[in-house]
C-alpha cells in the first residue's frame, strides 16, 4: 500500500489528525497539505485519505476563510494558515484516477458539526477513488448550541485517529 493523507487546516487541528491517521496507517505514507498534493505526487497512491475542517456545516469556502482571516476566530485569537488551497478547489482539480479512498473532518460535537467529510468522500468518488470506510468526524471543543470557531482537539481524538488509520491499513491489506 502507498498511502497519502491530504489536509486543509487553518489552525493545525485537521493537520494533527492527518498526522495521527498516517501514524496508524504506517508503512509507505505521506502527509501533505492541499498545496503539496499535486497530481504528480499522488499519482502512485493506492489509498487517498483526505480531510478538512467543517465551516458553516460544509467544506470551507472563500467566504469562511475570509471570515477566519478577520482574526479572533481561532484558538487564542491565533491567525489562520491560508497558505494552501481549499479542499474544495483541490477536489475540483483532482484528475481521474483509481484507488481507494477515505475522508475525515474536524468539527464540534454539536448539531452544527457535520457536512465536510461526506463531501470530500463524494469528491474522491467522482474522481474514481473507491471509499473503503464511512466518513469520520474528529471533535474539537465548542459550544453545544451556539456555533463556535476557536476549538482545539478534544482529549482522545488523536488516539482515535490513529486507531482509524490502523483500521484503514487492515482493510487495505
Ligand atoms: C468560519 C468558520 C465556520 C465554522 N463553522 C463550523 C460549523 O458549522 N460546524 C462545526 O462543527 N465547526 C465549525 N467551525 C469550527 C471548525 O470546525 C474548527 O475551527 C476546525 O475544526 C479547526 O480545524 P483546523 O485547526 O484544522 O482549521 C467553524 C470555524 C470557522 C473559522
């Protein structure tokens, strides 16, 4: 198996989950931002795992990233990393190929915590990658009712991501 884990991440939570999934996958695996995951780099991959944060119950948009740039939205008011393209754009530009796929997002454990991983999996499917797992959500802290944007990963989520990586590797074996 040659695996690539690709992420969009403004404040590092989704990137940390991507690293943990890769640790679980083991073997020949690369972790890349959407800026690094060019067609040439991912061409040989037999498994693509892609993830992004949930923004407004969907994948991040230009508008949601612009809001984030405004400041005060990330953990401790940290500035977002907007140096890499949106997962939406990466998926749109993804060339037809074949292989296996899985998708994840980071979200608040609340009514508004959904809508990103399923869209990523559909995008991978459209490009020819066959899903081997249900979309997975990993939790950041946040208010259960009032939408919040400054979450950090909840306890145990890194370990859960690693276990999911191990499960994906077993499925690929
Ligand atoms: C503009 C904006 C909108 C957001 N909307 C949602 C949302 O609808 N549901 C949710 O669960 N989290 C929402 N969040 C919180 C993000 O999911 C959280 O910031 C993200 O998981 C952090 O991941 P990152 O550090 O990789 O960017 C939003 C965050 C921002 C900045």
